[in-house]
């Protein structure tokens, strides 16, 4: 197989997600390059990095001389090569946005981006909303990324998507596990099984699927907390890059009881790390076996946040564990816990009031 040799490329290999490649010229900022060497996304990012070198006269992107200046094609290619895409977005978000934008690019790439109006965007969003509200949300977010880049690079003067509301789909989202669900799963999958380990990792850390699949013994350190040594999980979230530090005293017993000789706690039957899609199918199958028909890995992340809220944790305290970036994302857990607590208090007060009335009535009857 032919090997492409390019200047200023650094490669780093890890045991979980393969090889990572970076553009690194002495004196310049290191930039991560997506895709494989020779692919369109890789070469676009590489050319953009070369163009950013002081004094460089290279075109901004591969194909710039063949792409119509000011076109949607040119804007999207430039966006892919920009820091707004390569640095500001996580790899999963990059994939999602690229998928949405390539469909748009196929149908409208040769048109001038300056001719894109609010009416055009609203019509496309509504058409997608009829098919899938989630697809409409993703498309508008992705397009706004391109338009933000286009305004900052003076391809357009005003973002035509301003004022268009990205309405959320009216759905409760992933089903949140109840305590009964958790107990049912634990009864069916005892400590020592991979299924029980997966549940414990999700429930004790409140992390996403991608993060628990990367967890291994190298992420746990024992630290002195309150006068005793406590196992603490240290990791950086893959999606957001947020570092989290989580004491996990109830997790180590499950980990120690589950045989593993790998840098990842969770491995397949063949002894290899899980791919995310494979893990989702495998874990849903384990849920169905246990009778938790609506169970999912993300639903356990929500259950972990629910437990924290019910224990009286503030939204900021929950965020410090879950790694959520905004209060809006976790506020609903504390609000739901507060409503449940207030409802219990209200019912207790009514019961006390009725009991007091009954006692007073009995006393009056005796007199």
C-alpha cells in the first residue's frame, strides 16, 4: 500500500481510538487533522494549516482554484478547514455536522452563499422538520456554523439565519431508569459479569457511552479524602474536552470482580475494546434480558443525575460530575427532585393536619 509522506505531520497512537495526526510546524500552533491521509477532509485541513504559516502563499483549501469563489461549496470547505470546526468542535460533533452539510452541499453547492436568504433557510428547516424534528435541529445548527464562519471571513455581511428559532422536538428524550429498573438489572446480571460492570460504570460516574468505553485502571487514583483513601476517577470527556474528577468508592468492588487484562475495563468477548455502536446493541440486549425494555446507556447517565438531584445536590454539583457545560441541561433534574420533595412534604402536612383535626374532634366529643 502506498504511503503518503507530508511535511509537519506528527502521529500518536493509543490503544482505544487508533492513530491521531497533527500538523506541527515549529513556531506554529499544533492542529489536529481529521480523517485519513489523502482523504478530502484530511487534505483540506492540511492545506489550511499550511496556508496559516506566516508568509505562506498557498491557497486556503485544496480545490480552491476549481471551486467558484463565494459559493456554498467554498464556504463549507473553508469552514471544515477553520478553527471553528477543527478546534472548537469535538470529533463526534464534526461528524454529525459534516453529515448534515454534505447533503446540503450536494444540492446547493454551486450557488452563491450571498444569495442565501432567511426564507430559503426557513423553508429547508421546515421541510426537514416534517421528516424529523431532530434532523431539522441538527441542520440549522450545522448551517449556522458555516454562516458564522462566512461572516467572520467576510463572505457575507449578515447571517441570514439570525432570528430563526431552532425549536426542540417535544419529547422527553431518553428514558430515565428508575430504581426498580436498576434493581431488576442488578438481580439478573450479578457482580462479575460485563453487563453489571457496564451498569456500574455508567451509574457511578454519570458519563457518556464514549467515556466509559475509554475508562481503564489508568484513570483511577487513590486519594486521601476525609482521612481515608478513596478511589477517584480522573478523565477528560471525549465530546467536550471537559476534565472531570469523580470519587467512586462504590465502583471498585465491581471492577475488581470482573476479569480484565486490558487498558479498558469494558472489552468484548474477543478481548478487544468496544466500538460505540457495538456497545449500544450489546447493552440494549442485556437490558432486554433483564426485563428493562426501555433501558439505554444514556438513560443510566440521566438516572445518575437524577440520584444526585434527589440526594440534594445543586445543579453546579451535578455538573462537576456529569461534565454538562450549561445549567439548563441539569437544572431539570434539580427541579424535578425539588417538586418530588415538596410534594412529599405537602402530603405529610395534610396528613398531620387531618390527624390534628381528628384528635381535636375526639377531645371535643369527650367534653
